C-alpha cells in the first residue's frame, strides 16, 4: 500500500530529491516545451533556499516521486510553474495531492491574487483534473520566425506594406516614451484574456510594473533598438516591445496600438521593423539570434493573420490555466 506525504524542499533534505529533479530536467525541453534548459539541481536548490521559488515535494513511502513549483516573487499573480511526477503510476492522485497542498498553502494569498499556470507540453493532460478545482482556461499559440527558415524569410521580404502615412513615423524605444507606453498597453490589455491571468494589466500601476520589468531586463535582456514605437505627431501611439528570453531567442511580448489607429496595418509595420532589426543583427554577426517568437490567443484570428503576414509560423499551442481570486 502506497503512503503519501508532502513536505517543502529544504537544502538539508535535497539529496534524495535529486533523482526526481533530474528526471524533470531530462524532459523539460522534449515534453514540457522549455525553450532553454532549466536550472541545474544546485541552482534550483539555491533558488528555493533564497525564497525565490517554493517547492512542494511528494514522498511515496519516504521516496520523492513528484513535486510542484510556484512563486509569488515575479508578479501580482501566484505563478504555478510546474507539476512533475516520476513515472506514470497514479498520476492523477499524485497531482491532486500536490495541488491540494498548494491551494491550502496559498489560501490567504488567493483572496487577493489570481493563480496562473501555463500548462506547457504534456502538462496539458492535467486540464480536465484541475478544472474540478475551479481553474479556467485560455488557449495560447506560440508562433516563431526562424532565422534560417527560407519560407519565413521569403514571406518577410515580399511583404509590402502601405506607406506609414502623413504625420506618422516609426522609431526605436526611448525612455521618454514610458508614460505613454503604460497608457497604451493598459487600455489595450485591460479587458483581454491576458488580464485574467495577469491582473496587473487591469490597472495603470500594474501595467507600469510590467513595462518596468521589460525595460529593466527582468524578463530577459531588453532590446531598445529592436523595440518599435509608432508616433503620431511625435506622440507614441503604438508599441512592439522586444527582448531576449535566451541567448539566441528574441521575443516580442507586447504589441499594442491606440484604438483610433487600429485596423490600418500599423501593427505589421511595427512587427516588420522589430523582426528586421533582429535579422540585421544576425546577418551582420552582431548577435546570433536563432528566432523571434510571439504568443497570442488561439482564437485571435486577426493577430494570427498579422503574424503570418510577416513570416511567423505557428509552432505549438498550450493551455493557460488561471484560478480567479477566491471570494
């Protein structure tokens, strides 16, 4: 008979944990769609010891066979990062025990914060189970522009955009644009699905935190030259932010334009400039980027078409789960 118990990971008890963590590392890219290798075992244990992440370990007859990782240090949300089990036996039961413990530990926090859980790769198999805990879901698609993809480059090169227009121009990022960026991003995202699992978008103060963390390179190295800004009479009215999520992977985390300037093709202008800068870096050998990637809702057909028109291709989709604030 199996006996289960849960404990927080500590440095003192981390030796036995190494086996299940190593199993996770071996599957991080292939099964969980990690873009980059995860932390080494030593780095992971240090991050837990420093309180940067929290790790709940499931013991099966005194042997660690599963774990759950979450953090409250990055945003206003409680970010559930990973649930990993060793082997395939009793997966539903193990995940349930870990999730129940997580919900118990975060009970007070959940009265003020949303839980968000990107169910990458095989974690999507858990969707039906966590729905019973009140989680809701948004489908997200990841699109990539691969630097060495001939078709993507051909589409990019052949994409003809209309003239940006009188009184309009596109410029690189300048820190003087931050105040307007906060307004534009807030008004574009406050009622979108993004705001369901990252509630910072719902307020100007929260949006400022997002923008600050992008331009301060908290989410990855910020690329001001590759960040494109749409100006109308020299006032910023649109943005395509660009950063680096890995040494060779560029990312466009936010694209937004003021309502009165939408539907005129300006988003494609912003995207083409940002991708063009990344391509230029790569061609000249200044930076060795392998791709640019973006994420959007699977049912946002306008955005999907916009990205395709510039040469992006859908790579995979995943379920973004979120648990609304506890009443």
